């Protein structure tokens, strides 16, 4: 599904988290899960999609990503808890 999205991947419940933006959420999460992408998420084992938000325009998705990244860890965890209190891997919902 090619549509702008902001997302959070985590290493586990209350573990290391990463906030990202993409134009194709399903493909990007697959890349995180398979370790295709070098960098922070691979080093820290952030493979579980725990939160996402779809947008109509990439500029809005980028602005939202910056807003979330600029917030505290507590605010990021609150986003996850509100949408996904069990910290399930939401990747399967994308298919």
C-alpha cells in the first residue's frame, strides 16, 4: 500500500523505539524486519511495528514525524499505548 505514513518500530515492549516516515509502509516494515536497512533499527533490533498513522500527503507525514521525534520518550510510548496497549506487531494488519 503506497501511501505516506509515520510509524514506530520497537525492539520489544518498552524497548528501544524508532520513529520513521515512508511512502510505502508495508515495504519499509518488511525491510526493518528482514534487516535489509543498515543503521539504528538493525543495530538495536527494532523490528516490531507497534504504531502507525497514515497521511494523504508526504509533507504532512514528514511534519508529524518531526513533531513526534521532537517529543519525549514518554509521549512516544503514550502514542503506542493508546493504539496498541499489548504492543502487538501490527505488520500482519497491513496485508
